[in-house]
């Protein structure tokens, strides 16, 4: 093993650092002599905290600066939450590995421990996601859905201090931080469709780095990668990003992959949601065909309205 120190590019939030530490630990468990260090990189999404994500615009708000560091060789690999990664990677970069997925579901964290259905009328529910907001408005039109930015610990603190009655978060982050006890209830993907790639981590490297491809091989989880490929093919065909009301969730069982896709209006009154399945070798084709079905059913009109009105 070389004496070279591998540098992992990461955001500086507690969750991002935890995810990167997990990758560092997993690498060193496979290659005990490997030296690995973390390099914190601040992204545009980290710098702009007083504006809703949908208003910031652009893609790659939480990854672009880290990808730039990869391309200019300031770091050797990057650890991302896959839900933050745009459908197209920059030329010269690829996903070196996708480890096993954490729980992909959304969860509710409520100040008084209520489930979503038992929140009081008019409850203030915080989220930074148009996808979550649209589904909340459909399920609980009486609640006040308010924009909430900030890292995971910041959002939890705002509930604790009574600024919100509840917030909707990703289960994966709370699990990785060991904060499962904060979760009030899990939102079933059959009712509340997660974000594309939610719960999955991607380890991005330069496409020509055969050395790192070999090192990362033991960390890769094939079923997770198949599911994420299906979801991201859906995202690419919809030409969406993480700032529009699009959801997608795939599961792999044996030789089959099942994919649910969602496009919703901002007010939650219109939802185009379908579930289809295909052989796992057809994961990407499944994503594309499901996206086409959603667009033809009315999703295209909704997305065009959102982009035209400048909501995303």
C-alpha cells in the first residue's frame, strides 16, 4: 500500500462529516495501512441559508465546489448524499462506489411527539423541500407549511425551541447521527414518496483513477446502485433537480427493480404518481419510461408552470 494520504472532500456539517468519517473507517477497515484525511469544502448551498432552496436556483448547490476540487486534484474523492447530486456528473468524474443504503424514508419530528395525522389544526411544519411541502399540503392542507433551512442539528433545535410544531427530515441522517430517538413517526413511501437517492451515499472520484476504483470496490453495494440508477434515470428524464416537487423511490428484489415516481403541483392538489417494475438490468430504461409516462399524464405541464413562474 502506498504512503500517499487520500483526501476526502466533504461539506462541513455534522452529518456530512459523519458520513465522510464512515467512509474513511470503511476504507481503513479494508486497507489498514491506508492514510485518509478529511478536507472541508464550503458549497454554495452552505453559504446561502436565508433563501429557500427553490429560490436559489441552479443545480449542484451542495456538490459543485467539491467536484471542482476533485477536478483540480485538491482532493482525491468526495462523499455526497446522493439526493444532492445532479442527474449528470461533470466530464471526468464518476461514482466510484455506492455503499449500502440507509433508511430512505422521510420522518416527522414533532415537538409534542404527535404523528402527522395527529398534529393540531394549523400546526407550523418546517421543510426546505418543495417535494415534502407538496405532499404535506395534500395530506394535511390545514397545516401551515413554512420554509426551513439549516443543518440537521439546527432544524432539530428549532423544533425543540418551539419555532415549529414539527419538521420533516430524512430518516437516514438521524440514523447516521444516532439521533433516532428524536423521530416521532416514519412516513411510509407508499404514502410519502422520498427524494431521489435519499438515504444513499455516493463516493465520487476521477474517472481515470483506477487505483481508487480498486480500493473502493469492497464498499460498493450492487442492489443499492441499481435502485439509485433507476431513480436517477427518472430524475434525468424529468430534467429536475432537488429544488422541484419530484420524488422517486426504487427497491430491488431478486432479479427485479420496482420504481415509484412522483411529480406534484406546489399546492399538492395535483399529483402524478405511478409505480412500475422491470428486470434489474433494465433499471435505467425503467426510470426513463416511467418519467415519460408521468410527463405525458400531466407532469410536464406542472413542471413547465413551476419553472415559468420562477418557483424553482
